[in-house]
């Protein structure tokens, strides 16, 4: 016959699990017995929710964020968080292209690291829109110059009279007259 283990040897979490009901669960981190709505859903998890309650999960993610940022900067761009901060300060916490200002909060990733894809050299910090724009032009100066030329002198000038714009403007200011009944 199997010998029953005394409660004093069971881990605290197992003791708490015995107090769970069908609509509650013990958080693996804070060991609180909470309703299932206090946990994020996880289809493959015990009771269909993750083991860490929402509050503990948020704290866990917040504690990991600075370290993950440092590792990402080092791995992708070969720069430290201090290098990033120096570059952001040198740029005045503004996008290097459009001069949009950002908060300068150290944990903020509002300014993205732009780098040359051919050699990995960091060029500066850009806002998301400018970074995507540069990427869509594949870092190709000829394409960017062509886009500038297009904006300065669009091919539709001289071909299309834009009369429809004048008609639209005049119809916007027209007074509506209702028929008499």
C-alpha cells in the first residue's frame, strides 16, 4: 500500500491548488487564488488560461523589456543602449529625415535604428514612417531622386487640365435651391 505524504512536505503551490474551484486558479507567481478572468487565455494550458495572472504577466514583461532592447540593439546593430542614447541626443530626439520630435524617454523605441543593409553600418534614427519609406525605396538613391523629380514635376502636369478639380470646387460653394411646392 502506498504511503500518504504529509501535507508539510507538499509545496505551497500544490496546497493552494487544492483550494481552487472550477472558476478560480492559483497564479504561479503571486500564489493568489483568482477568478479565471484574471488570467490570459491559453487553449493548451491548465483550465484554458496561462499560469501567471494578468498583473504578474505585465510585471514580468516590463522587467524583461529593457534587457531585451539591449540585446536586440547589440545583436542587430552592434550598438549598446548608451550608443543609442548618444545618437538620439545628437539628433535632438528627432527623426533624422522629417525632424518629428519624440519624448526621449530611455525605454521608448519611438525612433528606429536605420542601417545600411549592404554593410550593416548604422546611419541614424528615424521615425517609423521615414524608416518604412526608405525601405520601400530599397535604400536606392536613384529611386529616391526619381521620386523627388516626380513630386516636383508630376507627369500629369500639362496632360490633364485638372478641370474636374475646378468643377468640384465650384459645386462645393453652390447654393442649393429647393423647388416651391
